């Protein structure tokens, strides 16, 4: 279907005047949504834990002994890591359809069930084939969660805190990474760190991720549906009630009504556009719906405003992965050993610090990303990461054969790996997912997010596959390579990505090409807004303070 309506033309000024604060004050004012988003972001914790835990497991003596045929060869070792990303890539492509068909809520539940099956297979593994199979199935669940959770949070959130709530996904990811590194460090001592080490050291580390998965699977049953998904499926009354409870305002309050009618107008525009373009596919049959879904995917490539969004989403995720962040996360113990930290215990300890600093650095992004904006955060993070890579490359090039006599240089290199983790934690970690979740029109939102997120996982797969060979063959050139891509990512954001701070999901059309809409489509969208009563909330002055702000504050305090 076409590139989506012209944004909320009539009442956007009024809604902005009624909107609450952003940042920490906005999270408190939207406490109910904040708590729901925190719980949904347990999906991010599963994603992060799974990313981090395997880097330590790979270096455990008992795992190397059990799976030596897969661990000893760099190529097979790369597959052992990256098979999860391949599964996640396939899972996220399937999730676009499932999120639209089953709902965002039940897609999260299905992803948790698949995830648990994969974890159980890995935990009970006695041959590399079980690790390969289990990690692929786990990847299906992780990939689905990586798309469904930020999509759910974005659609439930008011625009003034949407970035912060979607950033919770990355905060949960970094928390999962941090916890997994330290669990690896602790379980590494089960039975000793050498030949006497028990297999429980890695089996327990893998099995523990079942705990948050089961909690999320049970709790998601009590979470609300996405109001935008409800409108898209003709359940308007439920959508209005969800918005009312989420905003802690009466269903007939101006802010709730405007937000509901904006969503409704966008849906009606997309529906009418579909009826005009494909009149023979409106009978509601499975075959017709399948064809409409296929045309939705084709529209992402055929219509320039949507193709622009595909490029922004996919390339943002491309550059996120080629910063080298997952090369660091997956192979951190090996990298720290190469930088002169002798022994598996010391390298695991240094790896644990990566998890801590990345988690702490993500917290400011959750609080301030809706004040600062997406572009400044992404550009600054990219350039800092590029500088860190180049410095580590220079030090490695100079001293990689003599770390024992240049201990200080080894520690400086380690510190810059930690600074890299900080830069990623506050920038490309959260903000890339924010962009991917918020730039799509309602009719293709699930499919659009799945395409962009699949770029993340395919590039994640490639990074995991090639990193061991790169470290073996080009050594410090690995850091030069990732540094160049980090710098290029910053340039891409600077020149080609628009700022999306503070816009509703429906208003994204205005900055992604709706100015070029045909006059007839613009007129039709205005007619829809007037037909459903959105013109009653018109406020021609975008800067005028609204007296209803006081009413909103009073209603929130009373709630």
C-alpha cells in the first residue's frame, strides 16, 4: 500500500500543547506505561543475556573439552556463535506477519515459548550438533523479541517519552549482558577452573536465562494490547480504553481523544488507499489478505517515501553491527587475552567490566534521548567509537608481540575498549532501535520493523562469523576495519537521517516524504480527519500554552 497519510494535519498543534514533559519527569507522569514497558523489556534482557553468556562459555575448560571439535577450529567456532544470529534473522522476518496477525502481545508470548525450547536443548547438549540446533531455535525467539518488544513499546508510548520507553529495550539488553558476564565469571569456578571444572559451569549459565523468560511469558498475558494494533483490527472501543488507562485520563479527555482519532485517521486513510488501489482484494479472504500483505512488502520498495524509510532503518542497523560491538561482546575474553591479560579468569573479569560500563552508559539515554534528540546522540557515539578502535589498533600494532614488557600499554588498550562500550551504550545501542521502531506508517509498521531488524541480525551473523578469522589473520587491522565503519555510520546519520524527536508515529509521514503527496491524497486525508471529528480539536497556534495542561496535571495527580 502507499506511503501512508499526510500526518495529523488538523490537531497536531493541539496535541503538542496538551502533551506532558519528556525525560525523567515524563516517565513519572506516564508511570503506568513506564512499568508496562519495563516489564516488556524483559525480552531485551533475554536478548542481552544470550549475547553475553556465550562469550564466557566458549572459554570455559569443561565446554572446550566437551565441544572441542567445534571450538578448536576458528571457522567452526564462528558458526557456533553466529548460528544464533542466523536464526534470529529468520525469526524477525516471520515476526512482521505474526505481529500484524496475532498482535504484538501474543507474538511476544510465542517468541518466549520458542526461546525456552532452544535454551533447554542447549542446556542438555552433549554434542556440538545440539548446541548448533539449540542456538538456532533460541535465535528464532531472540530475533522475534528484538522486533516485537520495541514495536510494542513504541505503539503504547506517548510521543514525549517514546524514545525513552523504546530505549528501555537497550537498557535491558545491556543489563542482560552485564549479568551474563558476571554469571560466567562465577560459574567458571564450579569444580575449579582447570581440568577438574564441572560441566555445570556452562550448563547453569545457559539454563538461568529460562527464569526471566518464564516470567515474561506469564506476565505478558496480563499486559494490554497495542492501541494501534486494536484500531487496525476494528477494535476501537478497546483501543480507546487502553489509551485512557495508559494515559491515566478519562476516555473523553482532549488528549486521549486526539491521540485515538489520529490513529483512526491514519488507519482509515490506509484502508481507503488499499480499496482504491486493490478493489478486487477487499473480500477479507485468506488469499486476498495474503496478497495484500505481499503488496505491503512490495510497497516498501516501490514507493519512494517508504523506500527512504527502508534505507534509513536497514542502514542504521547495518552500521550498528559494523561498529564491531558484537565482535567485542562475543569474543571479549579472547580480545582481552590478546591485549596481554593472561589467564581466562582475568579476561572474564575485564569482560565483566564491559558489561557494567555499557549498562551504566545506557541509563542517560533512557532519561534524556527525548530531550537531546536522536541525531546528536548517534553521531557523537559513532565518532567516539571510531577513535577508540583506531587507538586500540595503534597500540596493538606497536606492542602485540611484546605485551609482557608493555603492561601499561595493554591496560590503556583495555580502557579504550571500555570507553568504546560506554559510547555504544549511550548512543547506537538504544537510538538505533528507537529509529527502527518509530519511522513506519501504521499499515506496514510490523513489516517495516521486521525488514530493518533483519538487517541487524544478518549483519550480526556476518560479524560473529568473520571475527575469529579476522583476529587470527589481520590482528590489529580488525580494529581499523571496525573504526572505519563506525566513522562512516556517524557520517550517514549526519547527512541522511532526519530528526524524529517529539513526533507522533503518525506524524513521521511529514518528514519522510508526505510533502510530495498527490493533492488528491492530501485532500482525502483532510476529509477523513474532518469526517471523524478531529477538526473539533484544531489549534492554529503551535506555540500557545493551553489551559488544559493544568487540567491534565490535575488529572494525573488525582490518578
